[in-house]
C-alpha cells in the first residue's frame, strides 16, 4: 500500500512532557514548533522516548490502530521489586 507522506517528525519526548499540544504544563507545543503535526502514539507523562509525529492522518491511523498489526517494542525500567504478575501485565499491554 502506498502512502503519500507529508511530514514525518521524530522527537525524543522528555520525562514530564504530555503527548499533546494543548493543556496545562509541559506539552509538545513547547518542544515541537511545527504546525499541523500530531503524535502517532502516546508516551505517558512519566516516561521518555522516541515519538513519531506526522501530518498524514492515514499514516497516523495505520501506526496506532491495533488492527493493522504494527509491532511496537518498549523498554521499561521500574523502581523497586517487580513480580511475575506485573511483568505479565506489562507484556500484554492494553487490549
């Protein structure tokens, strides 16, 4: 399938920033001075990592919807002791 990609931005989201352009506190607006791009996925406020932003709605949809089967890998660091049940919940994610 062919996509006419407009703009693709890779941004390393810092800890404490929200994955949105509006709202209170530290948001993408303060870091990404590019109009009309939106995140293709989310990272929690208390995490950091690579975030893909695009102005191509079809591409964004293909990257975020589970029905398209895009495999994503996350590296997780936790504080304290973690048990097998918690590891399993992290591996399964939200479905």
